[in-house]
């Protein structure tokens, strides 16, 4: 399936898309939308007909909470997950037995693709429960035959004990927790390269830059693979980096991929950044048509040297609703992260705060070795960072430097932006 020739892959997509449209005709929400436009399942005859289908948004999911978008009877449902609610109330997603099998299959592909085998020991440090990062990844690893340690987020002390006692080789972790954990190891005097068996980390659930990825690799002595997914589309396993790490292969036998202009809704060209829109074409319980993920990415043109035919997307650069407008300028938090993480004097954590009318303050931790006791040097560094940020953003922020480890670390997803503006 991973190397299926494009024409066969596209034919499979079309057939699954048609099945999906027929399936959602049972859902009142979609039936109403189809009636309004006069669309019938038979009208979907080629890939371009996809664009005749309505978009589905996060608001639609919330308005139809708890089960208004369910396409099967409640008896056929085996599991419920909700999104972590980073941007509001949770969205409820249902899975049938076949849906869960498929979700595990996609993750098993990801494990294989990154060279994980049944001899590996996989410690899943993501939260179990309603969040998909726990259970979904867990079953993917079991499918491969790894020894799975369902540690959940737990304390660093316990994570380390498990890692040492059972010789963990692969972890699944958020980028913000990676740094926190690396600091913890440092304080304990543990050198991950020598003292641990760790080889790989699957890092996802939050956007992070290439620079952050390199910092994580250096701090933990692991090979980092970017793992992308969202609850609405099974959770993790939608797109994953292969051994070439030149973008994330998106499993097109399960999802139809579009990248659109977030305002006009028109497709953008390959290589151009826009909003990722996904249609789940291999779901029974709750397929979604043209779901607006709000995640920003681009389709990477050309083929990957690994031979997989499923197209690749660029790492997510942010969410369209993450964009901050500061003094009339559009700013994405990822732009700030990119500048900060490229500086050796900068540590691992940062917070962006907006106050008053439009005052932007970036608070960053210094790297433990950056401060030589000279206050003058600190002021110089502060100025240097503010200038670099001004060159990138066209707005000069106030920069606050704080000691390593002094900013709060979230157990789940990091909250980087605090907007306290009065307008
Ligand atoms: P919530 O939308 O409440 O955070 P989810 O837990 O379903 O709910 O999170 C999915 C979202 O997490 C994605 O839409 C995306 O914004 C973000 N995300 C997941 N994996 C990655 C990744 N590898 N890179 C960037 N962002 C990611
Ligand atoms: Zn590849």
C-alpha cells in the first residue's frame, strides 16, 4: 500500500471517497448540506468532484456534539476520543472496530518506516485516556510487536526509572516535554547517550521548528521523527516522517489531502503554504468531509527517495488561528521560535505575551551556561535578540531573559501565547 503506483492509489481514493459520501448521506448534518446544493453520491465521479463537497469545521463538530455526526448505530461504536480542547470545548469522535484496526495499521506503518522493530522497547509518554496520543500510538506499537510501556505523562523520576530498568529504545513525547526531560537528566548527571538505550523519539502534538528538532536531538541523543495527527482524523498517524526526514508522508489511502487558501478556500499550488484540509475516506463510525484542520503546511513537490508514493507535507508551521496581529503585522509564534532556537545562548522554553494595546513581550530562558555573571553582557544579548526578532517580524518586541528552568512547563500541550490585550 505504501508504494502503490499513483494511478492505482488515486483509483482507490476515488472509490473510497464515493463509499464515504454514500455513508454520510445517513448523517442529518451532511444530508442537509447535500440537499441544499442538490448534490448526490453519484455525482462524485472524479477526483475534482471532491470540491463539490461541503467543508466541515471544528464549529460543526461542536454544534453536533455529542453524536450528531455519527454515521453508524451506537452499537457499532467501540471507543470515544475527544480532542484535547486546546482551542475550546472538546470535540467527540467515535470509532468502530474496523476504524481502530485501521488507525493501528497506519501507526504500524509509521513505526516500520522509522526502523522500529519488535525488538524495540517503546515508552509512550503521552497522556492516555481521552487524548488519542496514548491509546492510538499504543496499539500501533503492539501491532509491530514492540514491548510497550504505557507510562503516560507521569513524573520524570518514574519515566527515567522505567527507561533504565527496561532499556527503552523509542519514546513518544511532546517537544516541550523533551526539553523538560532533558533538563531533568542533566540535573541528575545522566548522559542519555551513555547511560540510556534511547535511539528514537516520535515528537508531535504541537508545532515545532526544525531548529527545535535539532536541539532535541542534541539534548537527548536521539533521532527525532515528526509525528502529525489530529483527533478528528484518528489522532496520531495521519502523516509521519520516513527515514529521509524530508517532509511527512500523509497516508493518502486513508485521507484525501488538500491545501487551500484559508480565506478564499481555493487550492494553493504545491510548495505554497495554506490550510490543510482532510477527508477521511476509510472511516466507518464518523467520516468527515473536507475537514478544515486550520493547520498550516504545504505539499512538497516531487517524490521521496524512499519510494513511498504517498505525498509529503511540510512540517506544520502553525495554526491559521494562531496568527497574532500586532500593530497591524501578522505574526506566527513559530517565527519567534525559529529565531530563538537558532541562538546558542538561548535555553529551551519561552513565552510570548501581549499586553495593553499591542505590547509584545518575549520571555526566554537562557541556556544554563550562557550567563557569565556580567550584567552588561546580558543587556547586550537582550538587545541582540530584540534586533533579530525585529528583522524577522517587523515589530520589535521587549525581550526578557530569565534563568533556565524558571518558566512553567505544561504536562500536556504547551501554551506559548498569553494574550492579555485590552482590545
Ligand atoms: P486540539 O486541537 O484540542 O489540540 P488534538 O489533540 O486533536 O486536539 O491535536 C491536534 C492538533 O495538534 C493538530 O491539529 C495540530 O495543530 C497539532 N499537532 C499535532 N501533531 C503536530 C505536529 N507534528 N506538528 C505540529 N502540530 C501538530
Ligand atoms: Zn519517504
